[in-house]
């Protein structure tokens, strides 16, 4: 009887040891995501930035991306009204979205931009998370002005374009 009890204990211990360890998410960067940008029909003067996790671990898309149109000296403004309820977590193969307002009727210094530099931010929002990615803007370029802004990363396309 004691041998049977010992066998059951060893078997239960072996089953526990075989359980996979939880996967710890990493920060999303240009190295573990594929970034694309496209023009949308609605709302007007908007682009949609999409980040798809190409890595093998979940990643966190913190805050809003740093954006730079062409050779701009400063990052595009962030729409702070778009803060999501939680950090967007991307499982492998899944995507996050950021909406980009390129111009508005009150904007000034309108010009045609051809390239978009995108950099993920770190958790504390004190700097970049990894290197920047350079994307070509759709349609040979888009018009931007000083009212341009970007949303925080969102879990869906609809949420990103709501702002």
C-alpha cells in the first residue's frame, strides 16, 4: 500500500514538472514586429499604422509610437485623449493599431511628406524601445501640417480611428 502511495506522489510530481513555464512578454520593437501604414477613406486626413507581432513571445505595445514625417526635427504630437484602459498586448501574429491625423483645417505649414519614421516607446515613456523603422507613405506621399498627431496603440482598427 505504501508503494502505491509513493508511485502516485512521484507521478503527480512528474506531471507538475512537465507543465510549461509561463511566457514572459517582451516590449514591442521594430525588431519583433512588422509595421505598415496605409491611408484610410474615413475619417478624412487619417492614416492607420499597424504593428504585427512577428516574434515568438507576446509583446507589449506601450504608450504611443514616436513618429517623424520625413526629416522633421521633432516627434509628432500625441493625442492624450486616446489612452487605452490597459497596455495593448500582442500575441504572436496579432496586431495593434495607431491612428494618425495628418492635418486639420486649423493646421499650418502644410507640406507633402514621403517617409514616416516609427519608433516604439519604452514602458516608462522615457525613450525609445529599439531602433526606428522607416516606412514609405502611401500614394507617393501625404500632406501633413503642424496639427498632425498620433493615438496611443489600440487593440482594434476601429478604436485607433475613433480619435
